[in-house]
C-alpha cells in the first residue's frame, strides 16, 4: 500500500510511520507543516535505515494547501490524517490554527481524496481520520460508544468534532471510503512536553514545580503510543467503511495518581506538586467503550504499569530531544500558560 501520512512528524504520526514501515512493505509519504509541534528528528530512525528510507519520502507542507495535497494524492492508496493542533490549553489561548487545520485542512484532504477516487472507481482511496475521545465531551459516568452525540467542550475538541462530521458527510454524500479512530489520552516517547505526562517528567527531572490544575481528581484513560499507532493501522486495514472506532486505554487514572507515579519513579519529592488555578471548561473525565474495535480483533498490549516507566526511561535518556523542544517559542508559551498560575499556586 502507498500511504500519505499527514502530521507524520508529530508524536503519534511518527510512531505510526516508524512502526508501519518496519512491520509491512508499505511506502509512506509524510506531509507535515512542521509547526512548533512537528519534529523532523522523530523520523531520524527512518532516514538512517536504508531499507526503510527506500520506501519513505518527507514533504513539508500544509494540509489546507489544496495544490500541495493534490500533487501528492495521485500515487496514493490511503490517507491517514494525524495533522492537527493538538493541545487543549493552546486552543484556549488562541483557536485560529485549530480551525484552519481541523476543519479546512480536513475538508481539503477529503476533497482531494474524493476527486482522485472518482478517476479510479475500482480502487478508491481510503481516508482515515485520527480523532479523539474529546469529541464526546466529559463523561461523568459510564463510557462513550461510537453512536453517542458529539458534545465537544474546548475549541480543540470542537475543531476535531467538526472534522469528524465532515468525514461522515463525505461518506454519505460522495460515497468516499472513510474510517475514523477515536483514541484516548496517549503517552510515550517523543510526546511534546506541553502535555501532562512529558511536562511533569521533564519538570521533575529538573526539580521544577509540576502544576496540577484544580483538585487534580480529573480522570484520563491512558493509552500507550505504540498501541494507538497500531490501532490506527488496524482500522486502516480492517475497519468498515463509514464507521468510527473507539480506541480506549487501560482505564481511568486521576491526574494526582499520574503525578504521584511520575515523582516516585523519577525519585523526586511530592513537594514539587503545586495546585494551580483550573483549566477553563476542564473536562472532568473521559471513558470509552472499546467493544467495537475489540470485536474486530484489536486490543491494547501495553499496560500502564509498563508504559509509564518505559516513557520515563526514554525522557531520562533523551534530554537532547526535549531540551531542544523546551527552548525558543517554548519559553513564551510556558510563561503565558504557567507564569500567573504558578505565582498563585499552593502545595497540592
Ligand atoms: P502532535 O501535536 O504531536 O503532532 C501534530 C503534527 O501535525 C505535527 O507534526 C504538526 O507539525 C502537524 N501539523 C499541524 N498542522 C498541520 C497542517 N496544517 N498541515 C500539516 N501538518 C500539520 O499531535 P499528536 O499528539 O501526535 O496527535 C496526532 C493526532 O491524534 C491529532 O489529530 C490528535 O487530535 C489526535 N489524538 C491525539 C491524542 C493524544 O493524546 N496526543 C489522543 C487522541 C487523538
Ligand atoms: O483525550 C485525548 C486527548 O488527550 C487528545 O485529543 C489531545 O490531543 C491531548 O492533548 C489530550 O488532551 P488532554 O487535555 O486530556 O491532555 P493534557 O495532557 O493537556 O492534560 C491531561 C490532564 O492533565 C487534563 O486533565 C489536564 C491536566 N493537566 C495538564 C497540564 C498540561 C494539568 O493538571 N496540568 C498541566 O500542566
């Protein structure tokens, strides 16, 4: 298969590219705008291996740029769209880029897939939209199923939900071959340190305070990145056209429990934990029912007890990777997001 992977220099996309090239004979073209979150070194392993490099090409560009997308789609059998602005806190500070990539970008990709598929009806292009559990909104009790209404509560989640709705509309209106994955909170090597787990690991390593929003009793269902990437590949290969598939993790964990586990593993005291003013509109809990993808034959392999220590070990061993990311633009973001909050913080 020849796959166009958009957003393939980011955290989950690059994991998908590395694992897919190693486990199949597929060829991959990555289209990535290399925003602040994109990192070409995430693909170094591919560039350094002659057998993988032979089936790989990187193109820097924007998924909302129709000319670039059309120029790549001709030779492609499937598009897997990881490209998005992915951080909720940044969407609260400024949402424009979230809408441009999450709505216009998805529309441009779908339109290119529709047009190219029309010229080869025997071999339509499959479009995989990598979405999120956040489209269901906060789930106080129980677990979301794929047919639940979408009730996004942050600008990030609203842009992702709009993308999902467009994908469904292209399937109904144009018969485009689409599938959607809705993954849970993902963690692992190469994750941008703006997110909870890598932020707390890297802050703890450097003896900096770790800022817990509100009471810290919010729950997230953590999914190891290799599992997330493999589930996307599984749905690409076996998902039924027009369907969405939840990809849950190992079950809900509170942010306080996550913090305790990180500080204990890094060997730092609880006194680094600071309680800071809450995220506006903070979703209290996410939980998804995974029966649909399990019936298709997929289940997660990496348990939280194994995935978290492996993630911490990777960040301890790869300071060069995250020190580069935590520089330049990072300092302005950190001050804007945490300066006031940490000044107002109390022991957690
Ligand atoms: P990320 O922020 O690490 O990577 C996003 C990538 O997309 C970056 O390489 C960036 O340069 C690229 N990109 C952004 N805008 C682009 C554009 N307009 N054109 C081309 N490339 C662009 O994100 P991630 O955590 O790897 O998430 C990947 C996808 O998975 C996203 O769609 C996200 O919504 C979804 N998701 C993430 C999680 C999670 O916990 N991280 C969970 C569920 C779903
Ligand atoms: O659920 C899937 C989603 O998970 C993805 O769609 C998003 O792309 C991804 O960023 C993630 O969203 P969250 O908002 O859940 O992840 P984040 O790592 O930002 O926060 C996890 C929890 O930790 C959340 O309850 C907020 C809290 N938090 C986060 C940060 C960054 C803190 O308490 N302090 C922090 O400094």
